[in-house]
C-alpha cells in the first residue's frame, strides 16, 4: 500500500485537471490524479482544422477563482513566448488545438498528475478508499470522479459500426479518404458542422455526394447573447440546484442552444463556402442539407448503407443511402466500471446516474467521513453549465472548499443581473415561483 492521500482523482480531463491545478494552492491537502493514457490528450479525434472553442479563453482551468495561478491561459501565453502575437490576432475565442496544448502544458507541470495509471477497481475499506491501478494500489480519504463522457451511438446503429460507419470522435484517429464516396453525416450540432465544413472543403478528399442530416428544425446558431450567458454564472447554478426536478428538466431542454448550437462563425463559413462552390464556381450540386430528419433504422448492403429516415416537417418516410456514414451523435455519461465494488452504496437517479449535493458530492451510503466528488456529472442537478468549461474553475474551488472544510478560495460574487426567483426566495423554488426567460 502507498501513503494515504486526501484525494485521488480518477481520470484526467480538463475538469479534474482544474481541481489538480487549484489544489497546488492548498498545500495541506495531498492529492494524486490517475489516467490510463500515456500523456494528456483531449478529444484527439476531434482536433480538426479550423475548429474553435465556444468558450472564452479566460474561462480556463483557474482564472475565475485564482487569477494569480501559474496555470492560467495568460501564464501559458507568456511562458511560451507568444503573448504579443496572440494579442495581435484579436481572437475572441481560440482554436481547440491551442486549448488542448494549454491543457497538456498544465498537466506536464503538476507532479500529482500521473499517466499510464489505469484505474481498475475502487473499494471502500473502513475509513478509506483503496484504488487499484495498473501501477499498484493507492489509498485515499476522498475521491473525485472525472472520467468524462463516452461516444453516443443509438442502439439500432451499433451493429453497423466499422470501417465505413463510425462516430465523429474517431475522425482524427482514422486514415480517412472520402474521395468519390457518398457520405452521410448524421447530427446537427457543432461537431457535425465542423466535420461538414472540412468535408466541404475537401480535407479528406472530394466526396461524390455529401448529405447532412439533423433532427433539428434548422442548422441552428449557438445562443451567445449576454442574457443567455447568465445561465453560466455561479449564482444561477446555485439557485437552479434547488428547483423541483420537473422544472430542472424543462429549463435544461429550453436552454439547449446556449451550449449545443453552432457558432455563428462556423455557420457563416459554411454558407459562404456553399455560395462560392455552387453559385460562383457553378459546380454540380453534390451537397444536401437535410434538417427535420430522424434516422429510424439502417441496413448494410454490399456497396454501403441504406437509411430509413422520418421527415418530421411533412411526416413522410424517406430513404437515404451512403458508402460512408459519420455519426456526430454526441456523448453520454456512463458510470466507470471501476466503481463496481461500491456501486450498491451509491445513490442513483432514475436515469441511473449519480445524485450530487450542492458541492458536487455524490450521495452515498458509505462512511460519511469519506467523500466522493464528481465533475461533469451534474447536468440534471446543476444545469446546463455543468458539462461546459465555463464554470470549471468555480466548481473546482467549490469542491476544494468543501473538501478542506474551510474557504480556501473566495467564490462569493456581487449581486446578479437577473432575478430568477420570487423576492426573498434563496433556497427553494416551486414551479409557480420560477420564471423562465426561455
């Protein structure tokens, strides 16, 4: 057995990396963070050309609560000798590639972050957790789960997965050649838009046909308005937590486009590219944009795939075919297998996911002196901001403050712009009291 630590982080993505970076400012708390990868890699398969973050670079791992931290994005620019060049670009958002490089730069500096440590099993023994990894056993008083999300593929499409039908998260990992292929892209979010634009520009060769299917009524823009961004401030999240569950679901559904739309820049680039190819160059129209389409089934043929598709606008059934199918169908939360030994002690929601308290602590039936925290697991409990990078630093500080039992980070705010509940209501809201701006 190894030395007992205060916290072990399971998984090293941006969110647990944020916790690790801030914990360096709290020296009396010991920690270790384990990940199975050989080095830090963030969405490697989605590192496509000209893809940008939807979040400001100021919403990095630490700045919102600890701007003096050596792990801020500004510090990254200075230490890498590119501060002035960056300013001269006048970019409001940065590329995914640069943000990934910033994350990797941070991970390399934090001694407590350990790669090539696959977490295989977590047990609870008396007053501690025993974490079994590929490099041995480690003991900790507390855990922080940050294993991320998995690629989502509808059940009726799983049997078709292979060399010519795959999830969008694999785009950067495959040797893809779409030359002369009939390509069907399924999914109308930002990832779908990024893939469509690169395919339109011939990044993987010139397709013979490119169809873009989406269940949505249109290829809809990300809602980046100032008031919509009030959903991504701590005070809103704190009030959201106390809403009735039926109201939470309604609000998350209504706020979808604040996090799951397509950036205006990407939509403009796509439209301009379409105009240039088919109106100026007068190319044969080899592209179709197909909103209101839901794939209901798919069969594999000797020369490709045939899809049954429902058009929700006119109610008609359609048939679409392709030689390559790319599924930009998003991601889903799954509990990691390493939790199996303690699974029966975890309190789960109706959807089988973790129940979290206000401080992102998992509600469980084990020793109350041992806490389990979870990041990127609170969409249903904490709202639309939880899976996003916007409040990563604030959430990390909230977790650390709870873990330490004291205010290590000042996360108090000035008064909010919006008044979300009835006057004087601070801890709970009913359906009637809560006013939606959606």
